[in-house]
């Protein structure tokens, strides 16, 4: 089967991106030349694709020119931004099983990773190569999540061992040692987030609880002052414990910029906020959305959550309730259609993919031509490659993410005033969302 190459002299000036997705296909005794037309463009978001494998977790460096991510395997890929694209520069391959967490420290430029192999590593850049430093987490089940503290002098590792390992650097032995927070955790720790004071730590687990612990480590921390969560903070002290009354695993937890509030999302399709300034008041919202996998504050009163709906949503906390705002991804109809001509050479030079006739239409009253030149949406070829069928049944979502969003992170700004957030998904995409532009263009979206 030979590959057909169109005449670029008359196609390039009309089409943003045109590729031959399939050389030739025998269809009803005729030859059909198949094209894909990529016309997606949105000034309020920026999509980057890293293949067909899921992006399990990701983290950016300080100036957002570096990106570390894992594609659902035991490797951590390091990318450097080159123009509008990401170029792979290194692969961190010391883990033996699937990587479950990545965090890139903005100031020290160190990367910490954890894996289902029960290990964690701290990676330091020496020249142009990343070298790992040994971490001794002392866990006998998979490590599930990892997070640097704000001052980057320690980090926390959650695990299936029903404990949290607080790791700090031992200068004498040149490794990272750990102390454990165990009680009253009754199941796997799934998510972590540090308080801005570098001492308190929020943790969510599969026992349906969100807890706030003290992670005070006298070897590296100054004695903390009182906070809205309490004044006595010995290591491992339980400062607060919350349950929203549902039966959902806690997937993600996030402290507000001030540290006075903590938000979390569960598998029971709930979003919960606990406010320490109001006597640990708990507010919960459950609507008709699917469960969220990740949440982060973007201002003192606004949050962005994303998950199985494949569409980031904004929520606001008013002190008396949680309000669901707008979705960041406004669905747009994908264009598709057929061009029919008696031979491939008769394809018009001024052919415009924006003016495609509908399927089955023809100028001669419905009689089919000998050759169909089909410009269709990407879903037809995804079905051919992934499902072994060429069915025209629509399987492509109207959202930019085509599968579950696994993580939401701050890209530009801070939790107190974020202007861009990044999402990664099972579809292999990382998408940047411009919150300021979206707020001005989407009716009902208010981020305050």
C-alpha cells in the first residue's frame, strides 16, 4: 500500500495542520484517502500532549521552563521548554514500580519522587545530570504521595502502611531519615498538603477522613507559634479530624493560602471545606458532578477541582456555604465532513476544511462519487488504532481533556493569587488554563 502525499503548494496555505492518517483504505470497492485536520486553538488554554499513556503526576520548576512527569510507569521524564514545545532532557529511572508522586522544590531545585516500590528519592542537579540521594522512609507498603514543606527542609510521604513519613536530611550520613505519624490513621494515606507555617500537615486517606497533624521536627524546625488550629504542636499531634458523613475515599487535600481553611475532595462526589477560624466549621457540597481527583486553592476564597468530569470546575467558599461556579472548559463542537470528487487530482485548489459538506451530501442529487476524500475528526482514527473499528459512533468528548484529570496544580502565581493552573490527565495531555482570561469570557465565573 503506497502512501499518498498531497500537493502542499495548494494545501499548506489553507490548513493549519493536515496529516495523512492512513495511506489507503479499501472502501466499497473504491479508494478513500483519509486526512486528519487539527484546528483546535484556544487562547485561554494551552494544550501539550505527551503520548497516549496517562500522565500520573506532574510538577513544574520555579520558572516553569522545566517539567517532571510520570507516564504511568516507573520512570520520571524531565522536559525543558523549547519555544512552545517540551523537549525531553533526562529520564530518572531508579524506581522499580509505578511512580505515584513528584514534587519539584522551587527554591532548592530538588525533585522528590515516590513509588509503589516503597521507596522515595531526592534528586539533585549536578551539571546536566540528575543524581539521587538515598531516602529511608521505613515503610512496608507502597508510597502513594509526596510533598515538600514550604521551607523545603523536609518532606512528607504518604503510604499504604497507614502512616506518614516525615523525612529530613541527615548531614552526617548524607541521606534523608524519617519519623512516622501513625495514630489514628486506619487506612492508606492518599494525599498530603503542608500548612504555610511549615509545621502543620493535612492528610486524606481511604478511611474517609481528613486530618490535620503537627509535623514539627526539632532537628530542622524552629519552635512554632500558635495558629488557628491550636497552640500545642508536638510531633504527630492530631490537631483536627473531619468526616463529611459520606463514604468516599479522600483523593486530594489543600490548605488555603492563609492556612486557616482546608479543602478536600472525595470519591463520593463531594467537595468539603473546614474553617478553623469558625470553630472547625465543616461545609460540604454534593451536586450532579462526578468525583474529583484533585483540588487546589487559587485565591483565599476560590478553588479549582477536577477529576472524572474531564473539566476543571471553580468553587467559592463564602463562610456560610460552598458555591459551585462555572466550568473552565466550555465545550466546542468539532467540525467534520466529506469532500467528494471524481479523482484525487480534481480536488479543488481552494479547498477549505471550514466549508465541508455534510456526510452523504452531493451536488448531483445524492449519487456517490468514485473516490471520497474524507477529512474527519480524530476520533475515527483513534477508533481504528485503539478499538479495531472504523465506526462513526462519536466517542470524542467535547472537552479538551478526553479522559480523567489526575492532578491540578498552580502554574503561574501562588495559591493566594493564581493566574494560571495546570491539569494533567489519563489522556496524556497537560493543559494550562489562563484564569484571568477565562474569568472575563465565561458568564458566571467569578474568582475572588
